[in-house]
């Protein structure tokens, strides 16, 4: 009888706990849905993890309005500049393998001399590209998709100065899609493989599907690009047609891909965030050495030729403006009506992902307001109020 009463008490306690958890989750769902509605989101996924475990998932809206398919765990998002952090992970794997070096002149890998014409004796390095201190502009010849890389930054090119700032490489922080995109050219140059195939060496051991080419993915799970309110900005057909993979190895033309064109599911981006949060390991798979992750998440000031304290380590943003008194790490991707965020805090083991397609992308203090508003209740629930 005593055993029966003890078992009954345990069951009642468990039921009470489950009911409380369900009520807490429902309250969070209501709060997140309200935030997404207020920011006119077309579709989104919000996820969180704590200590390596997924603790929250919320899907919102339709990924295909014609077929009325809801966003779900299989939905691929094009994550804009968060692609830099994903690519940066793979680049650092190549650094660990000895195929790339952070402080070697990138001319060595590209096969022609690359310099800032204002400072011809100062080498440009991978460390500078990844910390946005290379002095390379995201303008000039880069804006023409038909220009080969050597025609834009080779020291032999006349009027090359339009692609560089007048500050010494390593001495100035200037966020540069062009500079980060050159990582893709370096990946192909040192491996002799298409950069999408190189990325799969990161994805496949972790069971991740995704890449730079939507044509390789399940068509039903690829979304159009929406404007806020649900208007289709770029159709799925156009995305698939523009993202056709042919396996070509072409460092001269593939400098416009890796900085913003990764397609990935929310759960898999969360997994990569967990990996970084846990010092390079997730699900029993060691991706990077712990010291490599620490380097990615630290100031590059005084390392190599970097003489300025950039807000970026190596493709990882270090933010002191999201949680008071705390440095939060990760990356944000923003386009008109597109907001993507992956943030992690090794101190608490908390990881946050927002995938927002067709949403108000206004910012406050360099972070999208919708991301701040979604992050705050999850941080409060799983960090501030956790036992």
C-alpha cells in the first residue's frame, strides 16, 4: 500500500510538473507569436537550447502560400550574413588541417599579388578578412557579378584603389561582404574542390542538410523570399533557377557566395550554435578544438597584423549590447524584411536562433528589434529563472 501511495504521489508530482511546463511553453508561444505578429512576420522559426538540449521551438506562418504548407522543422531558410559564421567554422577546420593559415598573405593562395594600393607592403591575411579589418570595401568592382576576382583586387589592375579604404590593413574595422566572400575563393584554391562540397565536410558528420545551392535541397522545403506581410519578393522558382549547382571549382568567380547564401534548417543552425557554445563539440562529434573556438570568439587585437579591437573575432560577433553585463556571441543576418540570428552564451549554455522571413528588419543598437524582443523572454525563462 505504501509503495502504491508513493508511486501515486510521484505520478501526481510528474503530472503537475508537466502541466506547469506546458503552461509555461504556452505562455512563451503566445508571447513569441505576439512579437512576430507585431513585426509583421510572414513566417519564422524561433528556437532555444540550454546545456546542449533543445528547450524551445516555435514555428510561425507558411513556407508555401500556394500549397498552404506551414513552416516546420524541415523548412530551409537562407540565412544571409549568418552564413559568414557557418563558413567561418569550416574555414577554421581548414586552418586546423594546415591548409590555411590566418596570417599568411592571401596572395600565396590566390596565385597573384593582392595588396591595398595605398599600403603595397602590407600583406592582406585571412585573419583580417574574418575580423573585417582587411580594408577591402564592399563596393567598386565587387558590385559587378561578372568581374573575376583578379580583375578587382590584383595589384596589376589599374584603378584598383576604388576597392580599398585608405587605412592600413588591420588598423580599421569596416564590415565587408566582399572581404568575407574571398574566404570562399581561398577554400576552393587550397582544396581544389567546389566550396559547397567543402562545406559538406562540416555538415555531413553532424547530420546537417544544407549548403550554398538551393537546387540541391528538397524543393518543397525551400521558401520564397517574402516581404513583410506575406508578399512574395523572390519566388521559389527564381531561387532554384539562380542557385543551380554544377560542381565547378572557380576561385575567380566564387567570391560572392559564402558570405550570405547558406540555406539551412533552424534546428541545424541551432546545432552549430550549440557546438560553438560547447567549445567545438556537439552530439559526440568534435568539430573544432576548444582553443580554436576560443580564438574565434576573442578579439584579434595584437594578433597577426591586426592593430584594432574589432567587434568581430573570426566571423563571430562579440556583443555587449544584448544582455547587460554579458558578452553574447554569434552573428546576425539582415536584408530588407529578412532577419536571421544565432546567438550563444558559453557561460550559461544558452543558444538562441531566429529565422525570420518577411519581417520588419528595423534595428536598435545594431541588433534587429524583432530579434531582441524574441531573445528577451527566452533568456528570462531559461537563464534568469532556471534553477
